[in-house]
């Protein structure tokens, strides 16, 4: 991978990272828009807290640079633009009901070139596994593999870091089979994160296994790649911060938090709190 881009992405003091994900609008779910209706406002608040990276779509990336300028104008501190990570794919499987025809497609064939033009350090995509009996499960998995391999080629060409998000799903209710839920069983997730590595991922972003003690087994099959853990659904502040600390103590190279930051009443405050946990 491009070591210069990796050094920009990870904090030079400890090689850890807090990546604030604000790419939820691409998944076409109204509930994901709470707190990010005004992207300029949200980005300015987040930039003021100076996370290591911000993760957005190509359509919103230009706002990061203007938000950084606006933040610098109102702050007495030396405000730097966080490293930029571009969400490259769009999917329809996060709804309250399982879709009749699930998909996960790249937004543009030349999305990596567009990311370079926005001064991104890296790009991210999903690697999904759906329940075996879900409609289109094989097609979605195959398309995700094709997405990763295409992005690997493009990232090598343009010198960007490739982050891959391997996520497995199960039926929330096996009797109804009408909604997906995360499947964090190690037997399912361990081969999936390894597949991402085999396909060329530079960085892995995934969920914690059901048993936190099993995270070392997940890390081992990814070694020497950094493994970042996802934040997930919004929770009570003290509990979420304590959990974030436990994730770092378990050996994560960083955290990717979205809803717990953007849905907070003060995104700037909570971002700084997460930065303290990541870089303690």
C-alpha cells in the first residue's frame, strides 16, 4: 500500500485512528439521516474536534474541505483537515425489512480516481455475506468480491489505502425471515475477514465477535493489517465510551464511529471523548 497515505490516515503518535463515519445517507434509510440533515454544519462540528479521519461519500467530500476552512476561521487552535476516506459502494440491505432484491454496487467505475481528485487517503467498501437462503445471497457476495478486486487494482494504480468492511448477516427471526441482523459468530466472521485480506485489503473494519476474548483470533488471521472496530447503533454515552475503551484494550488499531457521534447532541464534544479513548 501507499505508506505516505497510510501515515496520513493513522495518527503518527501511536498508529491508531478514530474515523468518523458520516456516509449513512448513501444507504437510502430515513432513520440514518437524523443528525446529519445539514452536512456542512455537522462536518464543521466534527472537524473542530480534530478526529484522525472523516468518512463520507464522493458527493459530500467537497464539503469536508469547506467545513475545515470554516472551522479554522472560528477556532483559535491550529485546525487541520482530517484524512479523508471515501465510501465507494451503495447497498440496500440495512432497511427495516429485507429487500426483495438485495444489491451492493460501486457508485462509479472510476470512484478511486474521483477520490484522488478530492485528496482522499483511502476508500472503503463492504464485503457482505447474507444468509444462504436469502434471495440473491450468492450474487451479492460475488459482486462484493468483484468490488474489492476492482478497488484493489485502482488503489494500487493511484496509491490509495483500501479499507474493506467484511460483514455477515443472519435472519433476525429465523421463523419470519424478513429482516437481517448482524452475525458476529467467529466461525462466520473469521474466514470472511481473511477473505478480505486475501483479496488485497490494507485495513480491515469489522464488528467485534460475540465473545470479546475471540477478537485476538480475528486479529491473527488479519495480521499484519490493522483491524478497526465498528461503533454500531447509538447507545447511552457513558456505556458507549466505556465500550470504546474496552475495544481499544482488546487490541483494535482504531474505531470507526458514526451514529454515536452524529446523533449526539454535541458531536464536537463526543468526538473528543472518543479521541481520548483511542489515543489514551
